[in-house]
C-alpha cells in the first residue's frame, strides 16, 4: 500500500468472486480499514443497451455474449455483493441515469 496520499484509495471491480474474496481476506483484511463498498445498480436491459451502444467493434459485442457475462456476474459476483451488504458495508447507487446524474449521486 506504500505511498498512498492520505492513506486512501479506491479499488475498482474487486473482489469479483469467492476466490478473489478469499485472497483479499488472506492478504489485506488486517491491513486495510475498509469503510464501504460502492455498488452501482443497473437493470440488465440498461446494461445491454449501454454495452451494445458503445461501438467498440469487438467480436464479442453481441447480446448472447453480454447475457453470458451477466449470468457469470449474477452467479459469481452477487454473492460477494450480498456479503458486503450483510456486513453493512454496501452503498448502492442507482446508475440508470445519465453519467452526470450518476456522478452526482456518487
């Protein structure tokens, strides 16, 4: 954790699954004062609309691939999210709005 200004930092998209959570707990649980976890909530349909509209031209930018990713998210990541919720560490933000609105909620 070295030279982090004010000793504060943000970790994006981690832990994503039980293996990540186990590693986090083993290596960092006693070294980090976890204040909260931000969770941006968005419907599956809105996620699909946004992902398909990003126009990156990737071969896996299609509804079938995105639905598979969402299913993986539901089965692997949501149990971790629910764990943080049960510990009172989850702060949920409605991310269905435009970027400026979501930013203001953050």
